[in-house]
């Protein structure tokens, strides 16, 4: 999984996280996450062609740790901000 540390904060590649969890459509997941923890950044992407192997920067969607948890617990994806969910006793 591609991980980037930017300004002391860890960011996880959304596509890689979805692939690891066998989630088919990262775009649908992205729409349901807290937008404050979703950023598009240039990520080094390895490739190759007839001239050899190389790396180029490609715009890639990354999510913070707070948005990674709802991928593991799908019921949290129903809420934009899980901290605001009211519970009943």
C-alpha cells in the first residue's frame, strides 16, 4: 500500500486500501468519507516501456487515518462524521 507522510501526518492511498479490502469502487467510497481527510497528491508511480523502467508523478487520492477506519467497519460509512452519531441507551 502506498503511504505518504506530509507535514507529519500519514496518508494512505485510497485505491490501494480498497484493493486490499476487496472494495470494487473507490470513487463511491470517496464520496462517503469526510472530505477534510481526503486529498489528491502526486504520488511516485513506477512504469515501464520499450526504453526501460521509470517513475513519474501521478495525481492519486490519499486518505488520512480517520478515514481508513470506516473502510474496515463499513457501517461507519453511513455517517459523514461518526463522532456526531447519537446513541441511545
